[in-house]
C-alpha cells in the first residue's frame, strides 16, 4: 500500500534556485493538498486541488506554483528559492466521499533547506 | 477567520500517567474537529474526530469531546505508553455546503512518554 508518496525526502537549495517537489497518490483521491510545517508553527496550507485541472491558493501561496494534470500527481514548484521557504513540506490527499473527506492521508514529507 | 489554539509543549510523562492536551477553537458556523498524530519521521495521520456538539471521538484509548459551549476539544488518555510519544495536532474543518473541507491546524504539542 503506497498511499501518498513524496520525493525527494531531503534537499538543500541555494538562494534563487528552482525545484519541484513531487507528490503522487494511488488511492484515486480527488482532493490533494500541499502544507508546510515550520517549527512551532503547525501546518499552513499552500495550495490545494479538488480534481484534475483545478487548483486554488491556500493560506501561504506566494513563491509557489502547482499543477494537477492527472488525478494521481500534484507537484509543487519553487521558482526562486528563498531562505523563508526552508521548511518541511507535506503533501496530502482525501477522498470525495462526504464521510471521509476530512480524513487526510499524508506523505512522509520533504525537508527543504534554502541557504 | 478560523483558528485553533493548543496548549504549549513539550509534555513529558511517565508511562501509565494520565494525559490531557488542551485545544480550543474559533470558527464561524459549525466546524468538525479532529486530532491528528505525527510519529517521528512520518506524516500526520488521523487519530479521532467529532462532527457535532457533544460528540465524543475515540481511538486507541484516546478520546476527545466536542464542547460547543467552551469551544474546546481536549484530548485525553487514561494511561499513556512509550509508543504514544509523538506530536499531536488539533484541527478543524471549514465544512459546510460547497466547501472542500480544508483543515486548519493548531501548532502541535510534542508528547514524550518515558518508561
């Protein structure tokens, strides 16, 4: 059971570099989310998607972009990395089913440092 | 907007001790409430939930009651184990008709249980 898979697990970037954090899920979930987790600050929603071709901004979208060309994949793009983007990034998904919509399944995270 | 406030950690207990982690919330309407748990090196996973006032969510010996009058959802366990050591997050969903059920998380409380 793969669930939600994120790659890479760790990455160090230099200021101004770009990268894509990959996220894929094999549960046929419609909803997908990107969160960042800063120490002592909990999780903040960056972007979310309610289905293929549909994305929307969350609480902290600046400096990031997303796309959702398939149900399975929801990559997060950092175009010009900044030290403020040093964080742990979590991808999550949930089903369309009303009862389980709020049961998010999380990947194991990507630890990103921007130096 | 919606917000969740958790008690500050870290919390350190001996095995078999009683656990309470406080959580209060601010929301418009009638949110659903959740506790998520994050074990070391892993993503978050749903521990329990309650969808309306006076509901009690329970799982793995943990329980929490949705108290609308005090806007609280405190997590309790009668006898903790070393394996309960983790970070615990209280969360609420916007819910409501037409919502994509985005979650708002608290900052998390680190629990360490010593043998």
